[in-house]
C-alpha cells in the first residue's frame, strides 16, 4: 500500500535533491554551470530518470536550478536568493536610486562571538568569527550601518576575501548560497555607535534589520543593519 499523496516527492527524489543541493552549496557545481543530463544522473544514482526529474524540479522550484527545454539544466545565477526571500544587494539599491555608492569598513577582526549571538545561530559560545562593521553610503551620505559576524568555515575561499575593498553584503549574496534564513525587523533608538556611524542624533528612531543565514555546514553570517531615517530596505528587491 502506498500512503504518499499524488504529486508528492518520493524519498529517493528527496535524497537526490539533497545531494545536488550539497554540490551547489559547496560549489562543486558553479553558478551558471550546466549540470549532467537527467539520464547520466539516473545512472549515477541508480534510479529511474523520472525520479531524477522530480528531484531537479524540486530544486528548480527552490530557485537553485534553471531548467530550460533543449538547453539543459544549469545552476542558477545568485542561487537561493529567490528560494525564501531576496537578500538585496545594497550597492544596487543605492545606484538604482540615482546615487553614487560608497563603502567603508570601520573594523574587521577575528573575535569570539558573543554568547547571545552564538545561542541564536546555534554555535558554541566563544567560537571565533570574523567581526565586521561597515557603512554603506549614497552620495557620501550614510545609508546603512551593518554590524556583521561571518563564520570563517562556512564558505570556501572566504579567508582570501578582503572586505575592505569588496563589501560583505554583495560578496556573500553572490558566493554563499544559503539553505535557511531568519529575518526580523524592529524599531530602535540610535545608540552612540549608531548615531556616529549614520550621522544622526543619539536616540533617533531607526529601522533595524536582523538577518542570519545557514548552509549545510552551519551558520554563514548574522548581521544587524541600522538604516538611516528616510531610506527604505526591501527583502523583495
């Protein structure tokens, strides 16, 4: 007796989807790269071609794969940005608003992650992350201040990136596909650091965004973003 509902994905297809997802997340298959044909994958995994088709369609629905008739299946550009929500690239937001983009790193160092932050993203207390504070500018006026923790073990090649010359937001969107994300908005009064970084009075009401992302290896990054009054941030850009 088969208890699965019509149209549900079989356990074998789920396993294949998980393996293909792993290869994309770990960058064995690069963005834009064509993956093996369904027939070849069926041989590799020892299943029917229809099972492979279901697995690939599942990942296409997530936004990881781009499937086109006669053109084959490719890893999507900026994979997973559309799987749960779109993480906006701040530079693009600023430039679309007709402003000149600027970026300044205030501090960057390896440091033990605070206990509260560690508990929130599920890592042991005291584990060392890359701690990055940076300001994004539009026409030389502060747009956003981000206080970010990046897991150095989460993404291949991360240790070679100099975030003083390439902003972390854009690099992570393009190079660190995520499988899960949490996002929360709140209103807070600017503390001394927010006020200094954004050029606003202390106590000014600000829109604050907290966002964390994870892949198969664990957390990728968690960031607190303070937005200058009057600017709008969107999760569906």
